[in-house]
C-alpha cells in the first residue's frame, strides 16, 4: 500500500535558505555547523546541497561532495516537526540521483553508532557497514559507522531506486 505524503519540493540550497537550515541544524545536532560552512559549500563546484521545502518553508536539507566517481554524503537533517513523512528519504534519494547523474559509481557517509534510524534508512538504499571511526564525534566521542554503497550506476541499483520511489503515492520529482 502506498503511503500518502504531502507535497514537498526538493531544490538546490541557496544563500537565502541558510537561516532556515541553521535553525534546523541547531535543533538536530549538538555541534552544528557554522553558517559560513554552508555559504562555502553552496559555492563549491564539487558539492551539491539541497533543501526540502513545504510551500515556502525549509523543512529539511542534505549535502554531498562528488569527487571523481565517489560521492560522500556530508549532512542530512529534517526538522523534528516534519519527521516520519519520508522527507529525509526523499532528500537522500535526490542526492543519490544527482551523484549518479554527475558520474559517481559509489557513495559513502558516516553515521553515529547509536543512530539506528539513520542507519536503517541508509541500508534501505543499499548502504552497508564498512568500518568504524573510533571517537569520531567531538561532542561525546561517539564512534561513527562508515557506510558504503557500490555499483550505483548498475541496472540493479537503478531498479532499487525506482522501487523505493514507486512506494511514494505522490511523485515529488
């Protein structure tokens, strides 16, 4: 059964989005990035940063770098008031689609060892645990799980993405 979801647009992050992104960042992370980091990232030719927008309100965001054939997901967050609506999934999907479009064949990310919800999302997209970075997070020295997905340009992976997208009753793209 398809899940009904509200209309959310996924768009490139622009400088005007940064205050809203920072508000979400502070709600989601104990050690938020500085807003200048986002200003730098949105002008970085190797980076893609997206926002999820409900009407004119930014409700989530995500970013990545693509260097040669590898994408690295740098951040993803959804405003706590908008969670459990597949918004993070749609941002992640859009990042992966853009990574493939720009030539990436694999992707990686780090996730907190205790963040099972995020790990489950990444597994849904074919990511697997590859390593542990001990005491990676500076706020509490929690370990990071490094997760990877390979062969993103393969027909099998494209089928997985198509299947995940088909589960949404409203096509956000």
